[in-house]
């Protein structure tokens, strides 16, 4: 199909007006740029050791737990979920996390203690949470009663 006024090709826009709105060109260009950006991001990610990426995610979950603990009022259910996710990674992967493993274990202990302190200060209960004494049990918070 060609444009009778310019003699150049006209993109089929799906309507019979014979006009090209440029939307297809923009979409194709945007798609190409997004695909290129994704390829570049993947290449950069391949250069970073996996333990660094996982450590960054663990710290993001730690921050998420801290945000929920410091909210007004604290959201203990969400904090417990984030802390349990940190525990799953830190306890589950152990020394495979590299040089940061001891720091991550300390961070897990600290956020668990913060959880117990906030829970005690607010008197809130967490559904499925086992009653605990004044000292953290090492399993706090684990909403399903299993060791975190």
C-alpha cells in the first residue's frame, strides 16, 4: 500500500483512512528500546555474583520488616512475613551467602528482637503466633509455629 500524495509506503493502521498516526512506529521503537535495555540489564546482572544479588534481596526484606514494625500502628502480620522470608533465606542458605552471611545472621537476630519488643509494647497478637515469654525464642516471628 502506498500513500497517493507522497508515493511512500503507508503502514496499515487497521482503519481504512489511509493515514499513519505514528503509533505503530512509536510502539515498535519503544519495544526495541525496552528489549535492548532488558538485554543490557541481564548482561550487567551476569557480572554480579549471585550471593550479592541474594544478599541485596535479603536486605530489602529486612527493610520491609522494619518499615512494618515502625508503622503507626505497627503491622505485625506483614512484619512477621518479611522476617520469616529473611529467615528462610539466611537460615536456608547459610554460608552460601558468602562473606556477608554472619552480618545477615546478626541482622535476622536484631529484627526478630525488634519484633518481640514491638509486639510486647503494643500488646498486639499475630494470628497463628505461639505465645512466647519475654525473651525471644529464636523462632520469632514464625506465624506457623515452625522454626523460622
